[in-house]
C-alpha cells in the first residue's frame, strides 16, 4: 500500500563463507519481533553472492533508488549495502579489470551519486586482516560496522553487528539525521539513602555505553554552569532515546515522571531497565506501555549483558521509529487514507490527551469530528484498553468515536474496486475466499539473492494478508514438523483464528504412511487452526488411511499427486505458485507446472510469483518473454528435463491465445508482470490480495 522504505543488501564473495551467516543473522534480526510492529515490507533484507550467469559471474545487480528495475518494480526509498570484506572478495577485486572490482565500484558510485538514498556499511571479517588494504580503497573514510572495542569484554558478534547497522541506518534516515543517537539516562539521584546501589549501576550503564557508538546524555556531566537545566533536560528527553533505570524510588520522583512524560509525548523511544531491589511503594501509570529489560544482580557480567540487551533494544526502537516516520510522511500526503494520527507508539491516556490538546480539531483541514482514526505499530491494544481510550476521546467532545488501527488490521481495510481517491473501507475484502499455496525448491534461489528463509517469509506474508482479509488457506503436502505445512499452521495461530482457516490436503500415498502416533502429534499441532482432507488415489475424500490401491499399482504415487492437485483446483478459489523444481520431481511433469495447467483448465485464478525463479518463472515466461530479463539462464545448471520442457509447452499451448488473461486472477498485464518480477514478499501478498479482491467485488456486483 505504501512505497518500500528500506532494503538491506548483504554482498559477499562465495569464497568468504561467513557472508551467508551474516545474511541469515540480518534476515532473522530485521524480520524479528523488534520490527514486527511496522507495515509489511518496510524493511527487507536480501543477499548478493553467487554469480547470476554462472559461478564465474558477478551477482545480480542491486536496485538502487532512482534506477529503473525489472517488471515495473520500484526500488526502495533507501538502500543500505553491507559488503562483507574478506580475503575472497579482496582477491576477486584486486585489479580494476576484474568483474568483482567493477561490481563493488558500482556500489561505491551509487553511494556517491545519491548519499541520502544509498549508503554503504562495510563489515570486515576478523579472519581476513589482509583484505583491508585492497577493499578500503573502494570505500574510503567509511567506518565499518561490527568492530568491537579491544579493551572491552567480547560482546556477541551477531548482536554487535545488528546494533551497529540498526544505529547507523537510524542516524542516516531518521528525522534528526545525521545526529548520533543520544541515550538520555533517566534515574534517581545517588543521594537517596534507600538506594545505595544506584550509583554503581549508573556507572556501569555509562561504562557500557562508552563501549558502543552511542552518545549518552547524563545531567551531572552534560549540564554546564549557567545552563537552564529545566529547558535542557526537556529538550534532551524529547530528542533522544530514553533508557529509564527503574530502581525502587524511581516511580515516586517527580522529575523522573516528568522525563518519562516528555519523552512519550515527543514520540521518543523508551526502554525501561527494571532494576527493582526491594520493590517500590507504588508504581506510576506514566511508566507503563514501554518495553522493559530486567537487571540480574547476581554477577557483574550479567548486569553488563542486561544493559547491552536494553541498549540493543533501544537502538532497534530508534530504527523502527525512523522507518515508521518515513512511511508516515509518505502516507499522510495521501489525505484520503482517513488516518488522523500516525502515532509512533501505541496510544495511552497521557499521549492521547497530549495529542488531542495540541491538534486543531475545528479547522477545515483538520480531522473529522465524528471519528478519530489512529494508526500505530503492532501489536494491537486489548479491548479493555481500547474502550478506556474511547471514553477519553468521547469525554473531550472533540470526536464521537475512536478507531485504533495497526498495520495488520489496516491490510484488511483495502477495497481494490474503489478508485484510488477513496478511503480505506472497514469490511474485510477477502471474506469467503479460499486460496491454495504452493512452494517448492528453486534452483535459482541463491543466484537471485535469496535463501530458504525468504520462502518462509513470503508464505507468512501471503498467509497474513489472506487471513486478515477474512480468507482461508489450503496447502497440499505432508505433516512433518520441519515442513511448510506446520510452519503455516504456526503462522495462523498468531491471528487467533479458531475457525480452522487452513485445509491440509494429503495425497493417498502420504496419509497411508501416517502412523497413529504421527497423526496424534499432527492433531495437537493443528488444534483449531487447520483440518486435514485425506484423498484416495483418484482424489476423492476418504478417512485417514482409507482407499484401496488399484491393481496396476506402479503409477500410484504419480496418480495420487495428480489427483490431489486436481481436487484442489476444483475445490479452492485460486492458487499462488512460488519456486518449483525443474529436475528430480515425481511424475510425468513438475508439480508446479501441473498445478498451473490444472488451474488454467479449471478457469480458476492463478498467481505466478516468479521472483524466486524456478518453474514458476518459466511459466511466466511462457506468457511474457520479458519475465526472463532479470534471471538469464544459469550457465552452470544442467539442461531442463525433457519432461519439464514438454509440460511448459503444454501450458504455453493452453494459454497461447489469451496470454496473461488465461490466469483469470484479477490483475492487469502490467500487474502480472510485476508479480512475476518482484523480489519482495510484501509486494507478492499485496498483488495477490488486489486480484482476489477485484474478483470478489465483480462477483458481488
């Protein structure tokens, strides 16, 4: 729904094996819980290592801001590149004539041309000290990330890399850019007799901060003689990230309460370091609604680790806020969204009252007096919290009702049949729609900049969008714990849908092998999220293990899989394809291609997410030759299986006369081309929901 804000690209030479671990760490971190409150697709992480054409080639190019990209896919507003500088890369880029040197030079040139949109954050491998001389000439005067203080205890390399990168990007794109993130330390005074241990704890906090790239604001040292201390503290509490050290008397101190309130009303990130010893006589509602990290006082090393953890979380919150505000600026330009307050944190009584008293709710350009619509990061507030805030809004007389929206619930409000100038609608757009998902191994994955984690991210993104929109899912596979079926069921569980919104179709050869214990374990996992459909050799529903094999048993596996795919083509409202094998498949043709043929023959919606390559991209190329532009043939791969070529020709002949229209998926030719080319899970989900929503609206009209 909004332009993509930030993409991170990890670049490494295949001989520097640690680069893949760095990519995995960053994918895990930036798609983890610290950033789950953002709009989908706000931050994406991809890789560049394996040669695009063959093993001697350089990687796929990077979509730099302002440059055209394939299939109408728009580059992100900001692109961060993390070159992993190791010996392998140093050797490959030793001379100006080498392809890798030219590839890195293009990255350096992009940064020089558009420093506000493109920036390089090098990472030197500790195992490759000899690489620095060669590679530093490409990225001169650039401070690397992940460099530990040699005089400090060794932090986790992963945590250090993630914090350094998050801090650097937040300072680059943040509203106060290019200022260094300042940690405002809020605490009680050392003279409090009941808190003798506060001084050493504060000293340790300051000591830990000095071993990072963060700046600390500490009033005892940073306020100069003659300063207006009231004004200075208010200014710094509002423009910094706050680390509040909550000791026993903290909640009772007026100035500590004031500092927290100033930071919250300014939308500044706040993390609370919970250092209670004996306990506190009373709490304070001003200190709720913020993440907190407990301090373990059993050993000095544990205290230091807990402070590091709090600082890491605080930096993540700074980047989350920076990205959120960038998207807010973009979104608020579109007045028709109907969002009055793009809140950087979930509203609470103190921040809601502050917003209401500082807004001009009477002007023609101000928000509506009927409903106050607030968009804030996930997770959503509880029903009792919402009701309490609604009472405050109503009591002020400025608005009649309060509508609280998060990114997850926002996706359910889009009505693709209305013109672009229309506001979001409250009704889910996909109610009653049942979508089958299909994902399988793609030989193109690594050379396109992905790893298997990205398949799961794409599945989760599509599932999230369909479920929020009121639809349901289907998957044909198995029930093993390491498979995509169980992964999808775990994703569904996050949305508290108890109406079994997923159906798992099991071919005869699959459920015949299920033991009673395996089925019992599977039922525990499915719970109220999914139900299983058991099919016989001909695709008819039977009880588990039921159905007798025919006399000619040689082709049972092939027949069973085809029957399951035909059943799903008839039973469900559409199918999304990702990846797909070209070799090593079971049957007369690749399963991905067979599913596509059956859907087209059934005249059901088919969505070809070709950005992950594989047989899905081959199918898209059958409809539009432009789809192969971003993924040329792999010179090191074996030729396509003859059966694969024959099945693609069969698909081509079926769809020849209609082209993209043969997919009947509600998308235009340009939108289908974008779906076939995009590398973003969120964009895949957006286009699938767009097409399904249009089809549903057309049926209703």
